[in-house]
C-alpha cells in the first residue's frame, strides 16, 4: 500500500481542521470527514450515502477512495480532484432546484468553497510565477481562503430559503416537498424586479442563466444584497397575511406601488 510522504492540516473555516497528505506518487488527498465538516454535513454519515441523496447527481460522480499508510497507520482519503467534483455536484443540484431543504446549507457551503478555492488557486499561481512563494507568510493562502469563504457564506444569508418555499407552497395550496416549488422562479424574479427594476433583473438573468434565480445575489454588492434581503422580508410578510395568490399580488402592487403583476403557473 502506498505511503504518505508529507502530512498536515487544512484550516479552512469548518468545524475542525482537515487532515491532508501528499503520497509517494504525488497524489494530494484529504480525509472525507474533514470535507463533511467544512460543508457542515454530519460526520457520522458515510460520504457515499450522503452523495447518493443528491438527485440526478450520484450517477455522474465517479469517486475513487485512496487507501494509504499515514503516520498513524492505514487510512483512506479522496484525491483533491474528487473533492472538487463533490462540491460541483452540490452546486449543480442547488441550481437545478433538486435539493431537499436540509441539503441546501451544505450546497451553499460547497459553492462558497468553490469560489474561495478558485481565488486562492489564482493567487498561488501568481506567487509561483513571480517567485513570491518563498516570501509570503506560511498561512497566507489559508487566511485568504478563510476570508473569502466567510464572505461568500454571508452572502448566502439573503438567499431564498426553505421558509420562503414553505410560504409559497401554502399560498398556492401545494404540499411542501422539501425543495423549491416549480412556480417559485416567477416569484423570485418578481422580487428582483421590485428591488432593482427590470433592466438590472434581466442583466442578472443573463449573468446567471439558472432558471431558479436562486444564486443571482452572488452577483450583487453588499448594498444590493441588503436591499434584496429587505424586499424578501417584506414579501414574506405579505404572503403570511394574504388570503390567496390574487390577494397577495394585489398587496404587492399596493405596498411596492406597482400594478399587480400577472404570474402564471407553468
């Protein structure tokens, strides 16, 4: 069995450091429980079982556990490339609207990690190209990742959440099935139009073609996210006091001083 030649810990902002290793053949591996901790997933459940709950995604994932000998004895990890595959699987499932409500916080952490890894990777390449690698602080990239990851996670706090989906289902007389209802995209787009106007809402749709509009806020400034959060809170209140869809749209027209918007369920 192959042995590790170098060992360390990644401090990426999760619940605990992630053990990582470089193997004799040059593979970079991390232990699965560490990634689960970063994403906020239960460490008690096996990673493969958690991934199997991703609708339409588990069949696309080909993960190869890597057994090796660590300083502490036999261990099993996953190649760094496979970790990226896992993160992207959660991202696709979120943008396609196929996640259960309990999986959404994991997906938000996964997407935040993808962005942070991308920024750190470019930063590291520039350091290598310029020779700055030898001069930077030993924890420079780790600290930068933690900051970017935390910023992205804060941005997700204004996302359309499970409470939003439950309210919409109740308003339209549907049972909540743990995922965004099929008609939510129209209401979500309306919220962006109310907050930013048609031109900005349309531009966000071009930048993020996902039909659910659930990650448009990632393209906003802090000021824009605050404005969106305020609109979402107000619309939630209107949903709670509305007697049905028509009453809700009438209240939207009054409160936001627009003519009631006609939305059809597709």
